[in-house]
């Protein structure tokens, strides 16, 4: 017998699945359309992520863009702007990350699965995160480029756990 909560949960699951499919299709279209490299000595891509709320359960959808320029230097720049809304469509707002200052670039680490090797490049440092229009400076972040995937970890203690307890994920569109 269906419970009232079952009826509420099913539309939320449908919304989450539809959002994920839409983000993946959008990222694929952007990837095909963006064959040219727009960030010399850098990488660009899209944000397509679902983040947990303070309760540890999926609560937020994130979608946007990012770029990492001068990535082979001692002072790369990372910028990102993305939309964020609750799974039910409420609470839409925008975040920006800028002014990245690298403290460590963790070389090239490889993970291997069978005969497929994936190169992982990690950039650790601090950045400014715009929260409700207010810049929060010196927020520790970690950027990982893993083949066609990018992850962005933002220190939860500096942003009141706003992005949940998991990294923000996205796609790498181009690297040059």
C-alpha cells in the first residue's frame, strides 16, 4: 500500500533524474560545440552536480561553467560561476569562485583500471567564494582534473556547509 511519503518521494526522484539527464546532455552538446580551445594553457568546462544538504541527503542541483588558466605555471587562475537550486526548484541563487591562489600543485598521479590510465592533476589553494553577494576570502579549495571530469572541493567550515559534504563535480570541455 502506498504511503503519503511514497507519493511525495516519486516526483522528487523524477525531478532529480530529469535534471541529471538534462545536465549530461547539455554538457555533451557544449563539449561537441566547443571544439576550439578558449583557454590557452588551461582547461574549461561545465558544472553538473547534485549536492547534499546539511541532513546529508541530496538537496541541491548545481549547473554552470568553470575555467582554469595558466595551469602549467606557479600562478594558475580558476574561476567559476554556477546556479544552485533545491531539487524541488525553490531557492535559486548564483555563486562565483574567483581569485584562486595556488599553494600546491600535486603533479600527475595516475589511477589504472585494466589497461586504461587516467591522469589526475590536483591544485590546492585558496579562493574567494561569493555567498549571498558577500565575498568570503581565503577559502581553501581543491581542484582535481581527472580525464573528462573535474571535481571542486570547497572547505565546508568556511562556507557554513553550504555546498554539502561532497565535492562539486563537472565536465572538462577542453584542455590546451
